[in-house]
C-alpha cells in the first residue's frame, strides 16, 4: 500500500474511532473532559455505585431487541440498525489494516466484541449510559457484517478486473 494511502487510512480510522466514541458514549453531545474526570473520580471512589449501575443493566440476551421489535418506533429502529451500522466500518478497517495477515471473521468477531464491551463498560464507569448485552450483540454483528461486505465487494471488484483483462 502506498504511503499516502496508508496515511489516509490512518486519518480515516482515527476520525471513525472519534465518531464512534462520541456517538456511543456522548449521544451527539459535546465531550466534556472535566465532567468525565469528575465522574471517574466519584465513581472509582464508590465501587458500590458502579456495581449498582452494572446490576441495573440488561444482561438478558435479546431482551432489548425483542422489546424494540414488539414496540416498533423510529427511536427503536434507529437504535437497532444504528448499533449495527456504526460498527460496520470497524470490520472493514480491520481487514484493511491486516492486509495479507490473515484476518478471519472470528478475529473480527472477537475484536468487535472487545471494542463493544469496552464501550459498554465505559458507559457504566463514567455514568453516561447503561450496560446492555444486546448492544454487544448488535455491535459485534455490525463488525462482522462490515467484514463480510468488504470481502464481498473486494471479490466482486477483483472478478470484474480479471474479467475486464480477459476480454
């Protein structure tokens, strides 16, 4: 990969990660570092508070998704598809960064799950959201879909290029 292409890839990845963290953690609000620092100090000083917040999260698989499907609204639809769509670029970036290093769908699944788990835990620690196992499922699915979509597009383009060269 050319150096300029690699630099552009790095810039796009950093912008994507910034947007991902901002949207998931701050819901389009501004990022206030002093607020985060205050929340972190308060919550780390009171582990019972963090445990209570964690216990109030959703650990029942498909509970939130099921509720959203049973009571469809624009907010619920955006939540489901938003969690999937926002992680799709992550799966594609993983493949781009691992060119010729054998990134598998299992690797993408594990890395998407890890990043999603990190974001869910940060929501609890900073008291800026609730832990939801269904978000883990949707985000991980999105990362895997991004990987599959990227591989499919790459194969189609290679096939067309090969076919074009044969004619």
